[in-house]
C-alpha cells in the first residue's frame, strides 16, 4: 500500500530495489529514472517499522535479494557510491550498514565516496562556474573552506575501518582536485584505489591528476552523475 504520513518517521530508508523491474522510459536522464523508481516504490510500498521512530520502505514485489544471490558471490561484483553533503560519520556508517542489510551481503567489492561539503558541486566547481573550470583546467574541491579536508579525512577514516575489517575490497573517492587527493592519500592507512572525475565540469582531465593517479596505482574514471542526486549503491555482474 502507499506510504502514508512519512513525516511521522524520524529516520526513513527508501529502497528502490531492482530498478530493472521498474517500467522506465527509454533515454531517461538519471534524475528522471530516480524519480520514476521512487514513485514506483512509494506507490507499492511495503513498510517495515523499526525501533527509534525509523522505517524502511521497499516495493512489495521487489526481487533484489533474489537477484543478488542468483549467482555465486565470486561471480557478482557489488559496488556502491555514497553521496554526502555533510560531514556526519554517523550518516555515512548508517548508509553503509543499511546497504549491507538491504543486499544481504557481508562484503562490497568497492565503495566510492562523493563528499560535497556545504553544497559544493563536483570537481570543486560551484554552481554556474563550470565553464570557467573547463577553460582554466584548474579545480579546487575545497571551495576555499579550511575545514573541508579535515572533514573528508574523518569520513575516510570511517570508510577505512570497513576496508581494514575486509568488508570492502576497494575504496574510492569522487571529484577531488589533485592537491586534495594527494593530501588524502598521504594520511590514509588504506589508500584510495579509485578516483572519479565528473566530465560535465571538466572536459579534459588535468595532467597533474593523471600523473598522480598513474604513480600511485589509482584507477582514474569519469562519471556523469547529475548534481544533487544521492544514490546508495548498486550491483553489477
């Protein structure tokens, strides 16, 4: 049945499940697909009320867990990307633990963090400044905030705990400029092995970033995630 009075819950987790089972339109933007999946989930919601005023919402007919266990775990690659706009290690831990619970697994192959403090956008480019960044080829993820790197380090330490406990095989970071990536790498016990950069705000990957990733065995990837969207995770065979 549809979810009623969501305001009554202090903590609400919405699991869109296996999105291949949602009737989506061809050629959709990721933001449009997300809205359709949320709508389908809320229209056919199965609500499990937990302790402390929390609730988990999923589609009653969702088969995500069955799909995850359909193949041997060694033959399924499971990765997650976590979007945060605040430096809450509690929120980060809650999201990761929720993902393990939703998927029914004990280990992720990779976990990538996209941390955009105070609404900063990807690659350190503020809203409306994308063209300037493309022309200059210079990125500053911190946006001039002195606390951005210390906050990121605190989040990274929490992610490292999962890696050191062998619950995550690879850790990755998204949208950092080369100076920020170097600083994070220098203090990490478990180094990032994946770095993502948003091609919508940087048409050419800066050579210093390419060189640093090459020297430190970091896989440099591009993504085109729209701003403002938050995804918890996904599976890939």
